[in-house]
C-alpha cells in the first residue's frame, strides 16, 4: 500500500500529471462561504453553483451526509463536493465533522477515481472549520483510497 504524499501548496492547483480529483468537505446546510471552498470558488464558479443547486433541490436528490457531488472543472480535473460536516458550529454534539459521513464519501471518491484513472488531491479534509482531527481522518483515507492503489496528495497551504 502506498503512502499519502504531503506537500506545501494549494490543493486547487494540484501537482502531477494525468486526471486529478480534488476532494473537500462541505456542510449539510447548503452554506458555502468560509474555508477551503473560498479557494475553490476563486478558481472555478461551477463547484459552488452545483453545490448550491444540489442543496436547493435536495428533496429530489441524494444530498445529505456522506453524499458526494462530482463537478468537472477542466478536461482532466474534477472537484468532489463531499458532505461530511453536520452544520457549521461546535455545539452539544461536538464539532461539525462527521467521520462516518466522510468515510462514506471517500468510498464514492475512490470509486470515481478508479473509473477516471485519477489521483486524489485535498487539503487536510475535515480538520479546518469542521474541527476534526487528522489522526482520525488519515486512516479513513488509507482504508478507502490508498488500499485501492489510488495516489493521494495532501496539501498544507503556506
């Protein structure tokens, strides 16, 4: 099993050759306005527009914790909007991140990455505004992606 490659840089400008899939965590409220999503929106309008439409039309689709929406933003580049966060604030039920939902979403990301022959690129998902711990997230990535031979690069923004 390969290892996660850690680099300093911007996950919205993924390194390397071939098809790339950028994975990030969204909340289940339809909110898009803080954290990594701002970097995504600065680069491409499509992921935010698709996410907002997906949330708005949620009565008739699969929007919810654990769901993933794949948005193509370039010939060889996709963004995976993963719903892995309950709400946006820490409260009586703890921090917003939901590891089970991220795990489910990462399984869908793995399936799509295999279909596309893509590598997966991400910030430290679930660990910013979602309040999660990398020590709980990293094993999910290892189990869902690395175990299937999918190359994963994690970006620490400078």
